[in-house]
């Protein structure tokens, strides 16, 4: 940050100043030099004339004497010696013969002016016969020597070396340059000082800005300057103050965003994920958060007696407040769930705990139920929550369970208790319980239409056979399409509980002993053994191909010798399961494979079948039927009815089913039949 | 944007207060309704909320109505909902709250019921 400026302002200003002053001085100097030269020339001319005249006066007397050279020679010599710059000093008589000269040897000879002389242009006032001559090197004055009576006696000439004149001019110039230099130096010094004084605030400003740059917004720039820089300092100080305010609000915003993130995180951690199984029940909770943190809550809480508490709630407030209420609700519920067997009593107790913490007008809609895996019943109470959807597989229709319960926290006194009651729902094979928050039913299309309950029933119903996870996934997809993939306005939370369509091993099932080997043996090994028995049937994954089941069954040891009616039941079950795989199991390029592992060799075909095992192998998606792209929605209601019946048949005829998806051999379904069972258990209810 | 809930208060000759609500009762406007409503209930007069022109009620809106209702009840004065729109009825219905509220088919029915 302390990088120096590339060109100092001092250098710039001083350079300009020096250039301007120098130019001015040069211009002035040129003029001055011309004037000096002119003045010097004029002075030299005047002086030369004067000297020539003086010489002429002196020479007048001498030339009248007999030996003028005796008088003139010393005079001339003295003059020449006193003025070394004179080129010559000569006196001639009227014949032009030299009578006075520094050099005695030329006395008596004729005098000749040096060449190249021309009359000079001068302002000196010349008397009669006086001449001022000039050449490149000389300046010469000739003056006539005249007697007192006016008779011309000769002439006196004095020559001056022009070089001497130039020397004087040069001396003057030198002095001038010296002065210029002194003035310039002084000017530079003064400029530097002035600039330094002016630039000092800039240093202070820069230091201040650097401080601001490092985040120090609390130290204002101390600058008492009355120029524009002082104004700038004030502006910067104002800016720092405003920056600080802005920074504080940015920090505040960030803190809030962080809190929302924490709240969301808290919510996500409280909510259960994935699927749990409880006997032949599959439970699945899912939550999709809205852009704003909502107050949705869903939970599965095991109870000590093997039952499971299931709950879903929606706090009316959103944001951090709603999330806190939700957290409190979760904590209270965990504390209270073992104290109350009745869901109604639990909700009433929960309201008592929660009411003081709710703001006026804030409330919680809540569904709470206790699920018993042995009886497959759910006892529940609903406090103003959306109705419970029970998908009845056998009937292929939605059974909406609405209650009179009002939300928690809205009405004081014992009103909640008066509106709540404990209800019981019995889950039949394939039935699906679906309880959700209004984020589902109140999801809006861009046109403002709510998704609504009937559509939920449609989507859930058409995917119920595929299990709760698939139903939830299908509903999420339908909602996304409905709202054109807009982020949900409200949390979307759901709890789904499904009872398996076929009799899967349950702890208290009556056929525990018969079941043991199937459930305990490695399914892949059973599959291998069944294949090596040499009677495996591989069918292309089409409905038509399933017609091949009947002839295949007649070839099998055991089933082949059963009565037609008994074999038909086996065929129906295998058909139903295979059809299910073909319709919903995804691509089956390898076809589906059926194999029969006969029981212990016995002459009794019934025993051979009872101890034997069918293996259905497919390589499709395990439990992901909704992904099958060619699913024909148009035929769907008819199929639903058929499937319901088929599952009922499976339930009645099959001794045991073990489903092992995703083994190394593919998805394996192991089935054991009791041909006698169908007749014995015809009257058994399925739910 | 215009105010999303307009509340117009009138005093009937019989001394009851009729508040005609128009627009949405949601998280933004519910506090407003609660404040105005509570202030009117202070006067001890019967309050009739005409909800015929309410287009949407959020959970906060339900909260506000129920707070007003219970406040009125504690003070021994009546709070009646007159001619609630479908938007009002469906929300109250979902939450099973209509069983507690006094709902009149029209404003004049409500006025007749209180003898004003």
C-alpha cells in the first residue's frame, strides 16, 4: 500500500516552472544581449572617436615641429600600452606618411588603412572629415589633424579589435546566465517548499484511506486544511462513517442468514430421513424446506412396547420463530409420549405445555398417531391438521379421514380436548397411510390454483403399490410440475406408512416354523439350487409371455401332479408377481426367470410343494416401479382393481414370501406355497 | 402497491361496530386487523366482521380472527362473522374452527341477530 507515485507532483510542477522560467529568461536574455551589444558598440565608437580626437589635438602641435616623431612616438606608445585592445594608433602627415606609431620602424613610410574597411553605420556624431570605419575584425576612427588656423596637417587613426568588444558581450552574458541560474535555483527551492506544504495533506489523506482499506473505520482523518483537500478529508470521513453503518447492517444480515441456516439445519436434523420397516409396515418421512425456514415437523418415535409414535405438525409461524416452536414441540413430545397412551390426551397435554410459549394468534396443527405393527392399526388424533389419506389397495380408492380437531394453541380452556377424539385405522395389505402438511395441498400453480386433496389422492393412489417412498417421490414430481418448478412457498412435509401387499414374515405370524428355512437361507444359494434343478424358465418381459406359466407348471415335480385348481392358484400368484415386475420393474432385457426347487423327495406332491420353493428373478429396479417409462396411465384404474384382487389372492395362497432386492443374482422373490392353505383359510379377512 | 387489506369501520345506530374487510388477511395484514379489532373491542360493543370481500386468509389471518374472538368472549361481548367468503370458510373449515365461531349469512342477518 505504500507504493510511491510514479511521477511526483513536485517533479511535475518544478519541471514546468523551470521550463517556463528558462524560456522566459532565454527570450529576455536574447533581447538583452542584443541591447548590450549595441550599447557596448556605441560606447566603443564614442570612446574611439574621443581617443582619435585627443590624439589629433596632441598631434597638431607635433606635426608643426621639425621632428614630430620624437614627440608622437611616446604618446602613441603610451596610448597603445594603456589600451591593449587597440589594434593600432597611427598619426600621419598630410602626405600620408607615418609620423607616429608604436613601431618605430614604420615611421616615415606611407600609411595604408587595413583592407575591408567600410564606413560604419553609427549614431556617433562625426565632425568634418572624421570617419568611422568598420570591418569584421576592426573598428577604426580617423580624425583630421588640424592646426589652430584651420590648416589640415595630417590625420590620426585609432583601430580597435572587435574581439575585445565580443569579450565584453560574453562577460555580460556570463553574468546574466549566472543570475538566471541563481534565480532558477531559488525558484525551484521555493516551489519545492510550497508544494511540500500543499502535498502534506495528501499524505495524511492517503494514510487515512489506507487505514480505511484495512477496515479501520473508527479513526477519522485529522486534517485541518482550508484548501479543497480539507473538503476531501471531510468527505472521506463521512464516507467512512457511512461505510461503517453499511458494514454493520451487512454483518447483521449475515448473522441473520446464518441463524436461518442454523434453524434450517436444526430442523433437518430433527426430521427423520429414509425408510424404516416395522414388521410388514414401511414408514417413510420426507421434508422439503421452503425458501424461508418453516415450522414443519415430522417424526417417528419408537415406544417401549414395540409400537411406534408417528407425528406430523405445522407451526403457523415461519422463520426462526416457527422453527423454535417446532423445536420446543419436538422436545415436549419426546418427554410426553410415554406418559399418554391416548393420542388425544397427548395432544391436550402438549397444548398445555406449548400454549404459554406461543404468541397470540400463533398455533400448531398436529397429527399424532400410535402405530401397532402386530395389529397393523393406527390410533390417532388430529388437531386441525389436513385430513389423513388412507389409500385402500383392495378397493383402489382414497379413504379420507377428516376430524373435528382444532389446532393447538388457538382456543383457550378445554376446547381442544372437546374437539379431539382417538380414531383407529386398520391397514389392509397394500394399504397406504398418507399424512402431509398443507405445503402439499396448498401448493399453487402459476395460475393460482391449489393442488388440492383429490390430486394428492390420485397421485398417491396410482403409486401406492410401489411403496411409500415411490408414492412420495411421485407426489413431489407432480407438485413440481404443478407449480412449474417454483420453490415451494411453504414447507412440504409428509409421512407415509404402507403395509406390504403380501404376507412378509412378521414376528407373530402363525407359520413361523414353516417359514424358517426360506427366510434364513441365503437367497442366492436357493436360486442357484433351483436353477441347477434344471427346470428354470426364462420368459421375455411381456404379459403375453406369462401364458407360458401354465404349461411350465405342469412339467414340475410336485406342482405338476397337483389338482388343476391348486395349480391354478400357484399360477395366479406367479402371474401376479411376474406381471408386477414386468409392469413396474424397469427394463428387463434379460427377461424374467422362474425356477422351482422341489422339496424333499416324497411321494406326496402336497408335501413336495409345501417344502419346495419358487424363485422369481428379475434384473429391474428394486422397488422403483414408477420409473418405468411405458407405464400406461390410461389403463390404470382397471389395473388397480385387478392388482388389488391379485394381491388378495397372493395373500391367501402363499405360505411365505421373501423378497431380496439387489442381490448379486438380481432381485429375488422366494415363494413357498401350501396347496392346502387356500381351502383352509378362505374365510380369513385381509384387512 | 395498494394496501392489501382495507378495513372500513362503521358504527350502527344500535351501537354495534361493523368492520368491512376487503383483500387478504395474511402475515402482513393480520397484525393490523388484530390491532384495529382489539381497539374496537375495548369499547365493549358487539363487533361484526364483514368478510364477504376477503380473498385470502393465511394461518396468521386465522390467528388474528381467533385472538379477536377469544378476547371478545372473555369480555362477554359478541364477535360475529358476516357473509364470510369461500376463502374464509375453507380455511376455517380445514382447521375445524367454524364450530366455535358465530357465522351469519349476511351483514343484515348479523345485525338482526343482535337486535341492532
